[in-house]
């Protein structure tokens, strides 16, 4: 059974201005023949916001969801593909529990995005001092690049299928998932 990723490509290309996305076209017949992937993503985010009423939709959530849903929707086993929506919701809900503080302005001082950007630059200095020095020399503060990296978990910087790998890099893990990192270290 061939996997149709037209909807997933549409989900990604609607928000990305990337050369590979400029060739995207979808005929009306394809659009109405089956449920589009973007409809599934919209439903996942809607349910997430209903379940987590203290947090509302924040721009970029769809980009965080994209690679998660992509992985499940493109499973080589068609039987597992049937559960892509439920699996993606479960993973997205748990991931957002870890990164939600990045989007809450009142948390910005101690545990919000400002704190995460400083922490990321400290880790960069530890793991790649030459690059950190070069960025400092150019007067590039973390706010110039790290805000987008952290809020959408590097999704906008890479194309699928490579994006999910970005979640796994050691330098990203403690910044992106601090409570998981604390549990692992402790």
C-alpha cells in the first residue's frame, strides 16, 4: 500500500517558504478524495487546547506537531498508520507539557523562553566554544536565533524526514526537555 503524504506536505508547506515547497500543488479531486493530513493536525491541536484549557493555541504549535504526525502517518506498516492521529496526539500532548513554559510570558524570568535562550548559549559555549566566541564577536545575541530554535524545536530549520532527529541531539535535550533531563540525571 503506497503512503500518500500530500496532506503532510501541505501541512508543512503552508507555513514554510522553502524552495522544495514551491512545487506543491494539489488538485481539488485529491483534496476531497480523502481526509487531508492538515485536518487531522487541526483536530489534534483543537483537542489539545480543549484538554489543556489553561493554555491556548500558540503560533508554532502546528510546526511542533508536524514532524510527530509525519512519523506516525508514514509508518511502513499500514495497520499502524491507522492510529497515527491518536499516537501523534499522545506524543504532542506530552511534549507540550515539557515545553509549554516557553510560551507563557509570566514564566519568562526564571523558566520561560528568556531563561532557555541563556541556558542554550551557555551549553553552546560548553559544547562548541569556537562557535560561541564567533557569535559573541559578531554581537549575535541568543535572541537573534535561539528564540525560533527553542519555540518550534528546530522544525523550521530542517526538512522532513530529518527534523525528528533534532529532538535527539544531546545539546538540545537539556534545553528543550528540562524536567526529563533532570529525572535522567538524578
